[in-house]
């Protein structure tokens, strides 16, 4: 099987809803204020994110070390402030995969496919308190929208999630955890690794726990540094994935509009 992934991620984010940060006294928020707000997962800013992810692989299958792929991932963050002071966040994710490795059991070789992957949706309800404590609860889901059989899970998945953290003057840290089960469809062993074996109709195809630990330093000047690894446990294969992750980014104001350019490294 393909055992490891090395990921290089570039993220281009265009941020809207600046009026939520500005006041008559303070005027337009600075890049430092925007960088701090964007580091907060409970931000009230609407953003459009385009992630360009490069993967390379190795493993035991023939030519596994020669495999690589590119994933374009578009994820808007849409916050809806409510009358009770809380916020409802909706975060759809739309992936387009280029040269996704797919194992052909007939030829016993690795091939590749390109196209639309499974669309994801995160919905969270919560707030950031005046003391900096943040919380939210909600659910995460997967829709089997893949344009090719090898590009998705072929299953509908749904499960609960929660988030806890703290925002300080120069940092943001916390945890976001969720679990998903398949609720319909044929399915495969995990939505993260569609090239694995196909599950039989009598098997549960998705039972996946994901835990994202995040810690980001905000030194000023629009910069941010930190780590936000996503640790997963596949209850079907009884396997952990524990990545090493580093991130750095800088926020700019270009023609009156804020842009954030981060770079993420995963192993």
C-alpha cells in the first residue's frame, strides 16, 4: 500500500467583511489586527481560501515511490452572527485532484485519475468570549461527489465535532475534534485514502476520528507562525496518522483588500 505522504501546501486567502472589525474610532483594521483575527478559528471574517497542495508518496506497491499528485482545495468560511451574540460558521470544501494515485487490482499496478473529489462541509456554532476563551460545537460531513470512482469514498458521512481554545494578545491555541461515520453509500475504508481496498456492503466503510491541535504565534507585522497538525485514527483499519506540521504566513493589504499568503509543510 501507499504508506506515507509528504505534503507542501500553499494557501492564498482573500478576506472580506472588514466592517466587522472596523469602528468609527479605529477606522480600517490594520494587517496586524487582521492577522490576529484570521488566526482565530472563530473569526467573524468571511474569507475565500484556495489551497494548492502537492503530495509525494512512498510505500510497498510497485512504483509507489514515483507517485505524486496536486490537490486544489477551495474553502470559503461563511460566518453568520446571530441575535444571541453567538455565530454560526459554514465551511464547505471543494477539492479538485490531479493525478491521484489509484490501485488497479486487475493489472496490479498504480494508475492515476483526475477530477472532482468528495465535497466536505463543516458547520459550527459558538463564540469567542471577552476573556479570550473560544468554543464551538457542530458537525462535519462528506458528500460522495467524486467524478471518478478512485477519487472519493463513495459514501455519505456525518458526525459531531467541537472546538475549544484561547486567544491571547500574541497567540492562539486549542483543539478541534470530530468523528465521522458512513451513513449511506458503498464506501471505502477511509475518505482520506481512496486508493485503499473497497469495503464490502456488510462492512462499515468510514469510522474516522480527526483531532486538530493548533498553536499559532502572532509576533506582529502581519506575520504568524505555528503548527496545526491533524491527527487521525481510522477505527476500521485501527491505524493512527500523526503528521509533523509547520506553518508560516503573512497578511498584506493590497489595493485596500487584505490577502494572506501562508505556507504549510506536512510530513
